[in-house]
C-alpha cells in the first residue's frame, strides 16, 4: 500500500512528467515530420537515419528516466507523449 506522504510527493512529479512527455512528443513528432520532408526532398537516406536514431535515443532516455521515477511518472509521461502524437496526427491529416 502506498503511504500518503509518498503520494503527496508523487503528485507534482506526475504533473511534471506529463508536461515533459507532452513537450518531448511535440519535439519528437515535429522532428519526424521535418526529417521526412528533408529525406523526400533530397532523396538522401543517411542523414534521416542518423536523425531518427538520435530522436529515438532521446525518447528512450526520457522513458527510462520516467520508469526509474516510478510507474505513475512513466504512465504520465507516456500519456503526455501520446497526447502530442494525437495532435501531430490530426494536424498532419488536415488538408493544407
């Protein structure tokens, strides 16, 4: 059972991880969109692959840190990331 004192300490961390996950998601999907546009325009694959690996490494580090902070922090960070994904997908589907 979770101690009430531990729960009061965890609440700000959950909000911080949710906002950080959303920020990471916005940056991740903006970078993905930019990388795809560059790859299609230049027909170059190697810069895109390096950029994708860097993007995935940053996301993996964030989620590893969130996991070490506890399950609620991980879920909040992932929820923020998924919210950013939903926004990115909806804006990408909108006709230009």
